[in-house]
């Protein structure tokens, strides 16, 4: 009712207000919006999984976060990669009494894989930031040491000049389109 009243008071004509869960709404509106924004919904990794499937390729997602925004951003790196996003801009606002607000602007660079968003129960139980293993078209991410060892043994030539980015026991290997290492 609040949004209906805002729409009426501001005489906004070209706005539809819909009350629905994002994971249900996306079934009929997948990749339909140039801009999606959300505030006070969930941790960033969960928020991105819920909202990004609604955004068109090259569209923007604006996540409004509070004082823990930077921590959530670090924890959402896997979700950002899986959902094909680039962080384009960060804004930090210092309010009275040491309150902080952060806005993160994400550009969607590819279509969202069709399996996202998952059912909310799955998202909440296993956020993308906690998934143990995934593979992307040009990137491999392995989250446990034994899997890293076996991958290295199976692909010894790949590791000669490959750039390795290690963060929290996660190994990223990036290969160029021509098969050489970046």
C-alpha cells in the first residue's frame, strides 16, 4: 500500500507495482529490466542471485548495503563470477552517528545461467558464496586442496606459466580463448 500511495502522490503514470517473490517473478520476467535495485533484502550473494536474473544483459543491478557492505562484497565474489557481473562503481555515504551506506553498481555482462535463481530454500541453505566447486566457460574454481592437487596432476602443462589467484584456498585458473594461459 505504501508504494501505491507514493505512486499516487507523485503522480507516476508509467509504473506497475507488483508484490511477488523474486524467484517467482523471474519466471515470467527473466532478463526484462534495464535496472534492478534492492535494499534490506538479504546478504549480497543471496540478493544478486535473486535479482540478477531479472536484469537484461548490459543492464545494472544497484545493491544498497549498510556498514557491512565491503565484507558482503568480498564474500560475494563467487556469486559475482557465476552470475557474470562486473562491479562498475561503489559509492559510500557517511551519515550521522557513524552510520554508513554503500551502493554497489553491477553491470551484467552475459546471460544468467538458467538454473538461477534456485528455490529460496536452496539459496538460503547454500548461498553461491559457499558452493564448494564450480566451473565456468573460461575459468575453473576449485575449493579444496585434494581437488587442486589432482587437477594439477592431470593438467601439468597448463601450470607452467598459468597465473594463479589464490584466495581462501580457492584456485582460479584463467585460460585465453586460444588455449594459451593468460
